[in-house]
């Protein structure tokens, strides 16, 4: 039992303080706790928030079995939740990184992060479900994690991620590369970032839906979206819309049997010779023996199979732009065609009419030959 004027000093080394709380976490006045790195608070019930500042020098503050909001966290402190639902974590001003650890946390938990200067949010650990869900609340403009631009996840559970709060619209990086569980992410699930530039997932079987309306520059286009799904058998859907400027995409599927689907639309805003490459979708590591490219949702006209003469003419074109123009002339509206140029395979989608025009789509498969894109690897 802690009483007034108790003094606990862990000194050097790694120390752990075990507390048992019946209800509120109330540290008596005059108590001094310092140099204890891990604090475990086991609670049979939780009510009211508590202030982390009473645990001077703690790097991890865990709530076990039940939890309430924790406030007064400083740079370098992690708020942990074990065998309980997560709760709100509030960091002091000038803190730039918030870290939340989960250990068998309750499925369906909401982690709410508050801190006016938080730029990076880290969430790690496990959730008590085979197909888990978690909501990460970043708050509304002017509240919550108002400056956040990066969300890093290292989760061992297969988890569907939902973001909450308009501050999510400011995210530039979604990095789950440290996760071993399968991560399910959709930019249509929650108020996702209008500036999202990078999406990374880890070694699990991930499901990613990315709509480039949420890409760089507030979804207005310009720049490149980078998607890398790491190892595992991943399912990636990419929706390419017409923005006010081109948005390119660089997609790395990683090891495993992966499926890349081009869905909704397959368009580029400006296909002039000077700018068409700024809107191309590039798949960096497509493996024709393991992966599938599915464009059937957008290729309502099916595939126009180019003749040997057409393919030879395209391959001999003076530039990629000239090659695409030749492919476009041989491809009907709403159909796709595929061809090789300079050691890479390309898939062209005719959306706009005869010829290569604004609104058509182009996808590049690095180091692949169109001859290897048979019905086992290419669906149109």
C-alpha cells in the first residue's frame, strides 16, 4: 500500500513496479516514484483518468484487465493495454511521438491519441481475436493528434484497421511493415488522408484498397504513390481516377502469391507526350509464375489481342509514347491490350476514344514479357 511520503527509487538498471488498483489510480500526495522503467497497474475496475507524471522515468505504463484514459505522457513513454480494451492516451505539448502497446487487447478497441504536437503514432502488439478489428482515433482539426503525418503499425494479429477523426486526412505515411499479422487497409474505411504518399505492409496476408483520390497533394494529383505489401499472399486493389493532375503509382508486391486488381477506373488525367509518364502505374516485381494482374473490373470491353505484326511495330517504335500511340490505335474503347517495349510489358486501357488521349490508362510491369501474361497471370 502506498502511503503519504513513500519514496520509491529504482536507481540503475531495469525495474518494474507492480500496482493493484480497485477503481481509480490515486497516488497519495508526497509519494515519490522515480527511475522505475516499467509500471504494471492491474485493475479490477477502471474509472476516471490518471496522470502519468507521477511515474517519473517510466518508459512503459501498462494497464491490465481494465483501463481508463491516461494523461500527462511525455516523449519516450509508451501507454500499454493488456487483457483489456484500449483507452485514450494524451501526451503533453511538444511531444512528437505517441506509442501505444497492446498485449491481447480486446477486439474492437479504439485507441484515441491526443497531443497537439504529435507527428508520429506507433501502435504495436496483439489483439484477442483471429480476425481482429481496431479503430485508431486521431481527433478532429484543432484537437487530438493535430499534427500527425505518420502511422506505424507492428501488429502480430490479423487486423482490419479503421481510422477516425479528420486529422487522419493529413497522414502521409501508413507503415505496417513491422506487422506479421495480415493488415486490412482501405482508404474508403474512415476519413483517410488526402495526402497519403506511402503505404507499407508486412509479412502477413494483407488486403489493401487504395483510391488515388487520396494521393499526394490533397488528392489533386501530382507526385507518386508508393505501395509495398511485403511478403505474404497479398490482395491489392488500386483505383485510378481522373484528378486535376497526374498521379503515378509504384507498386511492389513482394514475396508470395499476390493479386493486383485495377478497379473502379483506370485513367490518367493528362496523356500528352510531356506528361503521360507522370500518371503511369508501375509494378516493380510482378512474378508471372506466382502473381495475378486482374483488370476485368475496368476492362468492360475485354482484351484486344494484338497481332504479331502490331507487336513488332510497337516494339520497334522510336519512343514509349509512340509505342503507346500504336497500341491505342489497335485497341477498342473500354478494352485493354498488352505489349512489350524496351524490356518491359505494358497494359493499355482505352477509355477515351480512338488514339492515345487524356483519360486512357497505362500500366508497366518491370522486366516482364507480355507473352508470359497468359490467362493464369492476366485477367481481363
